[in-house]
C-alpha cells in the first residue's frame, strides 16, 4: 500500500470521527508551515503551484507581504475543504442544509419542480462537496462525474463518499456507458448536473482566455446545455466564517444556432463560463483550490505530482 493510500485512508477513517476543535488547530499549523516555506523559497510543489495560480489572479501589483498572507489564507481554506467535506457523511440532513448557503439556489428547485434539468459549472473553490450534498438534501436529483484518481483505491473511496451523500456519480472514463450520454439523459429527465469546469482533464478541452492568459477548460457544461437546451448556470463559491457558501449566476445566455456550428457555439459558451468563473474567483481568491498547472505557458515541470 502506497503512502497516498495510507494518507487518504487515515483521512477518510479518522476525520469524520474527530471533533472540529481537535483537528482545526492542526489544519492551521500545516497551513502556517506551508506559508513559511513559501516565504523562505522552500515551498513544496503543491504550495508553489497554488502560489503561481493565485499570483495570476491578483496580479504582480500586490505587494509580496500581502500576497504571502493571501497564500496563508488559501492554504487554510484548502485544509478546511478537506476537513468539512470528509465530515459530511456524519452530518444530519438538517446540518447539511445549514452548512451550505446558495444565493438564488431556489432557481434549481423551481427547475426540478417543473421537470427541467439544470447544468451547473463550478470552480474548485469553497466546498463543492457540500454544495452537492446540499442539493441532495433538498431532495433534488443530482448526477455528476468524478475524476478517475490513481491509485484505484483512492478513487473508490471518493466514489463511496460522494454516493453516500445522495449523489449519482459517474466515472470520467471506464464506465459501462459514456458518461456524457448518461448526463444528457439525466438533464433531460430534470436532474441537477453540476460539473467542475475550471480545469480540463483531457488535454482536448476548449482554449479560453482566463486572467490574461490562455488555458483549456472542459467542453462538457457548454455542450450539455447546447445539446439539451437546459439552463446553464455558473456558481461562485467561497467560505463564510460559519458555512460554505455560493451564488448561482445565470442562466447564461447560449448562442443561437445561427451564430455558427456546434463547435463554435461550444467555444463561445465555454468562454462565457470562464469569464463568470473568473469574476467569482477574483472576489474570493483565497478560496480557490487550484494546485495544478492551469495556464498553457506554465512549464510542465511545475505540475503537481
């Protein structure tokens, strides 16, 4: 068994059982250590990549002491995500509903009541697992996909974890049917389909402008909305002191058929998603958990292993 498997195994086993008061000081200490390592030029790959991505967001104008404080908050936020997400299975329905707030979230409920599916594009920010659990706790059908992590045992743990919260989870690849086909069926049947949209996992994504650079984002949210005609939303995500929070933006205007063939309309829509994601991330940069290489001009060697 690898160290990664041991680490995740311990997290999944211990964190749900420990009181927050016992764990949060450890999260804070780890974040402080990472911030100190960054200031000394000794940051690990994950911290260095997070710092690089955050610098893109806030720009070179932010003074270094202020940026170091931002990075410290970002590391604490990342630790908070894991702590609060992995404790979700032990929470009651009422606790899950109180633990996440979604401004304009009633729109999803109205769509479900009308039998209309919703496509929701999310960033890796705040607590996206709490958002999914909140949708399920409201009694709304929810289907999404999960990255097929390695080793397989870690992927299976996350799969069980998210399914235990009431979400239907499809693998990004290797399923009995292509995941996109199933997602299209679920949207047409009136389900909420949230998809993480700020990082492409295939290297075949749509190239978009993002914080002054170029990156690739997945075509799935745009293609799903265009194929089904379902409303497309973008969610801004962050942490408040007492709960994870979000704001539903949209429905995003979709280009009409006369604006070009499908691939052109997918590119236009994905750029609109990127613009809305950027607005939300710029408002809450400390809660954006992007520890992977994102921009196309970043050297490949900076990618988190």
